C-alpha cells in the first residue's frame, strides 16, 4: 500500500478561478520526499490534502483521487487522519495551544488518550531529539521563532505518526537547529515514518532525501534541485560609503521580554546608508534587539536614540501585519498614512506582487505573504527599516527582490537592521555584521566590507 496515492488530483480554492492543483499524479510509499517550487506553486496546498484540511476545512472544489494511508481523503474526517498524519505548518506561531512548552508538546498525545507515564516519556524524548529539552519549563510566548518551530516538530514526533508532513520547517532555524531537525527527521524515517517536506532551502535537505519533486502551476514533476545561486554582495557592488550621520544608537542597554534580560549592557549604533545584519542562535536575542530599536520593547536599563522619520518593522510572522482585503489596499494604506507621493503599482512591481495585487493577503502562500508584508512596511520611504527573518518562505526571485529593496533604502540615505539565519542574505546586504550570544554583541567585518 502506498502511503500517498494521488491520481488526476485537482483543487480550486473558494472564490477563485484558477486551479491550485492541476492534475497531480503522485505515489509515495516510504522514505523522505523533498518538495520544491516557487512561492504560490501549490506546495502548501498539496501538503494540506495529506491531512484533510483540503477540502474539509478550506472548502473549494476537489476532483480526482487522493488516498492517504489507504483512506480516501474526501471521505475521511480530519480527526481520523490526524491520528496518523503529523503536520508542521509554515507558521509555528499559530500551532501552539498551551502556554508552556512541555504541556504544548503533549497536546497531540492527550488527544490520542496516551497514558500519562508514556506521555511524559515520549514528550521528553521528542524535546531532547529536537534540542529544546532545556526549554521544557518555558512559556511558549517567550520562545523565538526558531524555537517554536522545533517545539511544533517535537509535538508531532511525540505522536509517532506514520506520515510526517513539514511545510518550510527550516525557515527560521539557526545552523544548529537545522541540523537537529534534519537528524530528528532522519531518525523518524529510519524508524519507518514516511516524510514529505516542502522547503526553499532545499540544498540542506537534499542529502537526506530519497527523491525530489518540483511543483509549478499546480503540477508535480520529478527534479534534481539546483544549488543556491550565490548573490553578489550588495554593498560592494554599490561601492557603499556609510555616512557618519547617526540613524540609531543603544547606550548600555539591557533588554528582554517579561522583565527578564536576554541582552546585557549593549553599546551599538548604526549610520545612515548602513545595513547591519544580526546573526546568532535561536533565542540569542535578535528579535528582542529589533523590538528595542523600534521602541516596541522598552529597555530594562540604558537608553535608545533614533533618527527622525518613520521606522518600519517586519516581525517574524507576516500575518500579524496583514488585515486588509487586498495586497494593494495594504500598500495604499501605508502610503496614505505616511503622506507619500509613491504609487502602489511601483511597490507591487518591485517586489513581484503585481499578479496577486487584488488577492486577499491571508490567502497567499507564506512566501507571498512575506513579500506582501514587506511591501506594506517598505512603502512610503521609511528612514529606518527593521527586518526579522525576512527571507522566511521566500523563493529565489523573492530573495532577489528583497535584496534590491534593501539597496534602494540604503541608497536614498535610509538604514536597515536585518535579523537572519540566512548566510546568503548576510553576504548580499550587510555592511556590518553583529553576532549575538550569551546576552552580548560581537561585531565582525562583513563579507561586503571585505570586498570593498
């Protein structure tokens, strides 16, 4: 019996004309399958068929045949599929149920009626495998995005599913976290679990994959994914000379959520025309630092200075910014509020969003939503831009558009601070790199500075 068997599968979301899946023929029996493709190609839609969210939750029109673990998806309630299909969504922020790490990891086992002793053992093993056993007593709300991704995986692994479906699981993970996740995934596959993983950072997964598939326009083909294309250093290519004019400064700043310092006595500053990359492990304080610079998190001690002008902040979860009916209306709202003479069409073209301008941003793929959120904050020429994991869920074209957008900000005398685990992005945009760890900051010369 095939774990997955799709034949002539097609699907159309409610109130849309084009098919999100268009004649998918696919059989998977075992091992790890890597699914690649551009944002909006249909990857997340295909994955959501595996646990019955399509069509049971999303509605729409479905045709052809879709069988998962021998069950016809259309005729099987999602609660039955959930007992054997473990699913980790693109947005781990939306997957947590309980406020504490250990309790949240046990949620699925509680629903399966697993005995308490067995439950505690499985949860402990899963947290250990995912490298977050030391966080078991923490509040979920205090975790970084990468730590939440590992928690979501731990909760699913504890259920010991027959089919494991992961949607962009590496998008917010540091190298250690990515290695831990891939090791946990490999162990699960070796133990007999079948895995289907959609991932833009496919070069990290490729060495462990048994097969690779590519999606384009709702169709699936076999593929051998290419290695990521190296991006030319942005600052070096522009011949950047950073202005001595201050954009932002932290003086002896200690900061942290809920009154607990994760950053200690930081002295940092950025100048106009400068792009500072923040690197460091999950939980090292990158998001805390961005929120402190933005004024969203008051420092526990020390002082923060900011240049005059608008500050644009992109959080890790782009959905938190998107509340209007269309992508265009999101951009128009920013332009009106900032009294900008810019045009929404210009921003849409620059970030490759023209084709989805009239779509509801909440109906887009994660990569497309990320670009929509970027467009909404970057419109109107902000003086200071703070970006938290901006390449999350982005394909190569979107990454190139982001790099160009950061270049425009710096060229016109703005400044940017970018928190990222993406070494390609660091190489492409940074004029300086600040590594965070153990509450302190260490500056190092960037690749772009060296190239100059």
